[in-house]
C-alpha cells in the first residue's frame, strides 16, 4: 500500500473531471480514456455511455469509431461477427490512433478511414478466421495504404 493514496488521488481527480463532463460510464472501462483523448484531439464529441459509436461530430450528425494501438501492434475490432456488422455500418468514418510504445498516453498519428473500406476488409477477414474468433485485427500497413493521415507528430504536453 505504498502508493495507494497517491494513485487513488490521481484516479479520483480524473474521475471528477469525467463526471463534470457528463460521462456516465466507469472511468476504467477498457478503451474509454483513449477514446476521450482521441475525441479531444480530433474535436469530436466523445460518447457519454459505452453504448453506440465511440464519438460523434459536434453537431451529432456523424458517428465515428476509434481503434487504437501502440507502435508495433495492430488495430482491433473486438466482439465482431457477421450478425453485428451494424457496429461497423453505423459509422460515418473510422479513426485509427497510433500511440507511443513506451508512453501509452502519447498519440503519435491518427488516420481516417472510410467505413466502406473497413467493412470490406472485415468481410475479407471473416473468410479466413475461425468460427470461435470474434476479433478482427487491422494492420498498420493496411491503415497506411487505405486511410488518410489526418494527425501527425502531436506534441500536446
């Protein structure tokens, strides 16, 4: 319990900020903090609950999905199968955020991909994945070749 009070203070402070911004979900929900960071970088409105798209345009007319990974990793859609393709189709665009391998909170680059391209890639991957797998990996190479680089060399802090 050497650091408990310091850790608790930091997490509690971030939780107060989350609550003051109207978020309903648990701060420690997987992916939430990075989604919040990416939406802030892109000027989007981050989802307030864990249901639906990750973010919307400020006017709420467009929906976005964010996938992130660290350098050397791949972007992953979890819990996806042929019966829930609406999780892909509901979005106007996909954003792929690459984070620093050593500093997981430092966003290095963000690409924007067309939903139709992401759906097409996922449908191709369904052909070769096992029936028990519900995760689709999208490589950085695919993202670089099929998406538009919209943010590069962030130095926000």
